[in-house]
DNA sequence: ACCGCCGGGTGCC
DNA sequence: ACCGCCGGGTGCC
C-alpha cells in the first residue's frame, strides 16, 4: 500500500548515500521510516473554530492562548469518532463536539491532516469552550481535506480567524501567526538567512556562563581556564533549581511562555545539558572533573585514598577495568551481593554497619578472583580492611549530608556529628532526589572507549581509588547491585541497545548521572539505540558532542528528549513549537530554538576567546595537495575501466534509472577510485554485474557487491545499528547490514519484513554472507607477489624524505580502503619503518594497545600509523603524529577534517602538515571539485526541493564520469 | 447551561 | 390536544 511514499524514500536514501556521509544516510532513513509525516514540509490548510465540550468531567486545565493536543479516541464507547482534547502534560480537558469530531476523525485517521488546537477564550467556562483548530499536512492532501470537511459542513478558513477577545494572544500560535503575517508583521527568513541562523545556533553561547570552578583535589590534571568555566557551568546546571527555558513563575503558578501552559508544581528541572565544545578542548577531562567534583549536594565524590603507593595505580586500574570481564563472574557476584548501594547508608546508620562488616568479605572474594586472573596487585588487594573502608563510608555519608568533607580522610568526630542532623535532612531531601544514586554511566562509541579509560587514569590522582567499571564484553557483570556500587560505569551504545529490552541492568538502575559521549550519534529516534538511551533513569543527563547539529534542527529533538526538556520531549510539541516554525523560516520559531539551545548548551570553538585570549593555541596546520600522475600501464587500465563504467552509467542516464541502479553506479565509481590507489584493491572476480539469470549467479553477484562494500573498509555502516558492520550480510536488494541487526528486523516485522533501506521484501534465508574461505584466500593471494603503484611511490618518497629530515616525526597514513593499508604494509616493512595499524576490525583491547604504543615517545615506538578513515573518525587522540597523509579523497570533506583533527588538537606540540594525494585526471580530481561545489550547493540548496537536489546528484555523477 | 433539548403537564381570555 | 405553550430536568464523547 505504500508504494508512492516508499519509492520516494528510497530515492532519497540512495541519493544521499553517495554524496554525503553515512550519518546523513541514517538520518534520511529515519525520516523516511518515521511513522508520522515530517513536520517540516507541512502546509497550513486552514483553520476552523470548534468547541471543546465536557469540561466538567475532566481535571485538565488550560490558559488563554494555550496550545492543546487533539487525540483520536477510537475506543470511546459512546462514539468511535471521539477526539480528546488534552493540555501539554497530557491531562484531558474535554472532547471535541460530536459532529466536528466525526469530520476530524476522518481526516486524522486517514492521516490526511494533523490538527492542532489553541484555546483563546472561555478557559474558565464550566461546560464548554471554543478552540481554534489548525489543519496541517502535505500540499497534495490539501484539497482532499478541505473537501472532506466541507462535505461534513465545516469550512476551513484560510484567511486567519478573527478572534474575539484574543488581542494579546501568544504570537507563536498558528492562528496568531496567520493574522500577523497578513498584517505583515512577520517576515519569513530567506533560505540564506535561515541557513546562517542554523549555523550560528551553537555559536556565541558563552554569555553569562563565565564563572570558574576548581576541580576536586582528586583530579590530578590542572584544568585550563575554559575547562574551569565549563566545570562551573556544569556544576551549576546540576545543582541550581533554575527553571527550564520558557518557564517563569507567575504568582503561585509556573508558566510556560511558549505553550501558555501553567502548572502548580515546579516543572521538572533539567539537570544537565549539552557540552558542545570543539574537539580537543577537553570535554572528557571536564566531565571527569565533574564526576569527581560535583557529587550530591555540591560536594566532591568521596573517594578512598591509598596510603601506600607500592603498586603503580596505572597497572591496578588497568587490570581492574580491562580485566574485569574475564575474572568478573566470581568477583562481581561477590561484590554485587554484599556491596550495598553505598548511598543508602546516609539515611540509615544501622546499615552503615552492614557494609563495614561485609566489606572484608568483598575484599576477600575480589582478591581471590583477581589473583586467579593472574594480574598481579589489584585494586581489591590494596583495599585496606575494615578501618579505611569504614572511613570511606563515613566520609561518604558525611558528604551526602552536607557536612564539610574535602578530603577523603575524615575524622570520625565529624561524621558522628553528621549523624543526627542527617536524619532530619534526609527526610526533606529524599522527596527531591534519590540520594542513593552514586554512579555515573558513560555511553560512548566503541572507538573512544579506550580514550575514556586512558583519561581516567591520566587525570585522576594516583592515590585515589576510583571504581570505574567497563561494562563491555560477553563476561560483563550484569549485577545491578554491583554496577550501582561503582563510581563510573562505561559502556558503548551498542552494548546499551543490545541489553535494552533484554532485562537490561543498565535500565534498572537509577543513575546519578548519564553521559552520552559523541551524543550526536544518537539521532534516529526510531532506532533501538535511541529508545535504549531515552529509557535510562538518571538524575542528571549530559550530552557531549563536538557537532551537535550536523544537518538540521531535526537532530536536536533527540537531544532535547534525552534531557527531558518539558514539554518538548514529546514529539508533537517539539514539532509544533520549535521544529516546524523554525524550518519554515519564522523568526519567532528560530528565536525560540536559539533560546532553547542557549539555555542548555555550552559551546566554545578552537577560535573562541576568553578575556580576549584564544582558548587554546594550536600549532599551525598546513594542508597541501600532491598530484599523482599514473604510470602508462596504470593509465591504460584506468581508462579501460572508466570507459566501461561510462557506458553503464550512460545507459542508466538515458533510461533515467540512475538512482534506481545506484548500487551499480556506486560500484563503478568505487572501482575507479580503487584504480587510483592500487590495482590490487580491485575485486578479483567477474567485474561485470549484468543481469543474474540463475540463483547461483544472483548469489555470485551479491557476493561481488558485498565484496566491493567490504573492500572499501570505509564509509559503510549498518543502517539498523548505525555502527560499523559486524557479520556483514547482503540482501537480495543489495543492501548491507549486520546479520544480527537485519535478523532482528525480520523477526520483529510482522507478516512481511521489508528492507529498511528500500522496502523490498526480504527473507532470512535470502541473506547472503561473504564466504569465509574467500577472505582467507584473498589475503594470501595479496601477499604472494607485491607490486607498487604511483600513489604508493608518492607516499614512500615523502616518508623517506621525512625520516631523513627528522626521524622522530610520526605520521598518520589514512585511507578509506583497508586493503590499501594492507598493500602499504609491504613497502613500509621493506624500508624498515616501524608502524602500527588501526582499523575497524580491531578489538577494543587491541585498539587501546595500538594507540598507546603509537602515542608513546619511546625511541623504538612506531613512527607510522596506518589508519582507516572510518576508524579515525571521532574521539581518538593521536597527537604523537604531526604529519597526515590522506591517501584518497573522501566524499565528505568533514570526514577528512575529523581525521586530521585527531592529531591537530589539544596536546599537539608540533606544526601539523597534511598531504592529500590526488591522482591527476581522474575521478579523484572530480571528487575534489564536487566537494568544493557541494559546499556552495549546500548553501544555495538549503530549503530547496527534493527534486532539484536529486537533479544535482545526477549532475554530480555526470561530472564524476565526465559525461 | 444566562443555553438547547427532552418529555410531561396542560389547555380561551 | 394527532397541536402549542409552559416550566422542570437535564447536560461530552
């Protein structure tokens, strides 16, 4: 039944596919898959004055000018056409009068229109009140809706409704807007202004946030000025009872100036926000400082100190954290069983005894298990029996109860004194916060896991024992008691969403704080991951992100929803009040968006200044392009492939089926790009993807396509989990997913499962995976006889020259093709370079090891890192390198920038040199041109229609293939 | 609801 | 009186 809509979505997905990075793809999918029609493109069909009846039966109240929700109530026993009227918090106000409800039910049930209501008068009436209804929807449904309403005796007014007694209405309401625009009071922004406004949304947010706060003494790294400011801001956001944006106190009531909603209770304050500092400004350090500095009631996190420094903390933490999964079952269970959530001690001093008695038991068990893991001296062995533990707990209790507790060592006297006062205070506090929450949960992409572990080691005083648990790996300890007794639990988005719905311990805990690192990765609200993230229980929530808005306002909703910014965490209110007005260029909407963002975000860029001085002084960065000429035989091969590809694509052009055959177009371009790097990158078998006649042939073709995708090792991500693909499988419609992901999709979709990308029907037994033998066979084939290529020569020339100039220089060699990295290993070895390699296939453990090895300054440390573009995307700290060689251009220049920023960031001491290799007269050159053109295009095409963006894609392909 | 609607009581002026 | 009119009971969907 969907064809028109799904065809449209398919086009949209695939066209994005090629020319922007994968984040955009997933976004396109999310837009296409979203159940409710996109609010952005809605037009106002007209308005109608209706009546809300039955007020006396419900408790929900509304104010003059307040927006109300209209909810179909098909199960109503009196009228299946019933339409319920609710206020912003979802309390029912009444019903729409019967006849009108019947008409509305028709258009609402057919999703021909979305109806929104605003109440301007009669809010104190006892029985009924008027409501202004606005009908919104897609342009193409306008007539159908208007006619359907007229048939039932309701005429949609398109000129704006005269509202008796509504002279000072809120101007954000659709009705008022219509009136205002008629009078010419509101002018819409031009596409360009709008674009600028979005770009600047996160700029200049430093306003009145310039207090400073010193970190707790358990933080060993001195904070830079801007980090102290961030810490101060974050503490304030966690502790202060400031009203959320748009809320104000009016007499006894709390009033939201945007929706005109008011409530007796104080709206749930948003404790947390978005730290959107540029990469490299130390978001991780600031967050660690926050964890240690701002525990309950603004006191530092009480931590145990180790007196003897006999064992290097590094080793102990490392083993504690990383080895946990292996030896954890016994240690974890033991700890889980006895380590009562520490915070509950405060309210109950009898319980405090329990932990004192129990703790040695923990020590014993943990001790045993860790010894058995053979990791030498462990955290638990250092844990002194009884007395220090008692001290810790007393101190902890003291911290909870607000007595001064600046050091981890406290005299018993102090804590005893805290005893009596605590019972009084706790009874007051308890209602507000769950003081037993101790743990901060950090969720991050796999690629930055090790960075977090490193940073905890690096920035926490060596003698402070911080319980950091890495919730990762199949042996992870799923005990809720154990987890909630930690100071910090770190996990990945994938683990979180894998656990979700599967009696996830992470969702059963009330966290003190949840931190989403690289928070912009969660943006598709329909993805399992997003649901998993939204479902977490926490007192305080933070989003860390270098790029909070990547493409549109739409992304912001996820962030707002995570922060529970009432009432915008409900999609309807977000769409009505923020997203639609903003995307349609209403100044008011944009202003509101700006205000909203401003209230919850701290963002500084590398170029921001504090007190007239730049935040950070980064060494200079020089980027140059080195043109590579192909050798005669390479050129001949290239031209051959190009002509072949041109024929294929011209045929599609002529047929007008380019976008339908995108997989093949992609394949052609991929092959050409591979030619530019090295001939061995090309898949070996049949290069012609003709029409498959037999099932065997089809399978062969699919494997071939899969091979292409995998060989790129680059920008492929699974559009279900939005992470890199594990256990890749290809569908008959030639889309690649993780096997577990697509299997889940197939099993959840009732009746017939459809491909998330193109909505073709898919079946489990039709999924094709890459034959295992072939992977091995190819690997061995590659190493048999090695040959060079022009690009390899160009790189080696540079490397050899550099080594002569200064043998301490370290380089990143970046390619999108992991196979190219394979190829490069041979000449590097030949010339005696010491190198490491980092790509998506590396396990977490190995990854951390590789980075540490590369970053170390030892004389025999590796000087070169082979880095796959994708793996180098976010979070990594590779400041040991000062030279970056980008072996092949990426579709999205931002990806390249991100990669360069791995080394051009805080902590870089040398000037950074970036060399981009581009093959002359090739698809690569055209890609660079398009990269540049795309920048302009984005500006011009902002707000343009899908159709002309599609045309520009086709134009791009023409340009790439020089057609 | 200071309405509309229903249905019973009532019936010249 | 198979009506009109009056006034009480009543009331979302």
